């Protein structure tokens, strides 16, 4: 590592070769991409929110009438 003030302390790491595993096969690009794809963390959440909005709108309409 370099001393403070002489450049990046980790500059030497930039020039190391990329690690290739002897044990694990390389993952297919489509499988790797799937790891970063958006997902629904809370299954059914959107439907629950939509149902809640619908009920609230119905309550407001019943109490105050339609516009």
C-alpha cells in the first residue's frame, strides 16, 4: 500500500487479474441478470393497496355523494 498523500492506497488492486473459480462454473448472463431484476418484495401488496383505495372511495361517495 502507498503512503498517505501519494495516491490511492488501493491503486495496486486495479491491476490484479480477474479471479476465475476452479470450482464453480461461470453463471449464464441471463441468470446473472435475473439477480438484479426488480421483484415484488411484498406479494399482493399492490392489490391490497388498490382494494383499500377502492373501499375508501366508496365510503367517501356514500357519505358525501358522487361529484
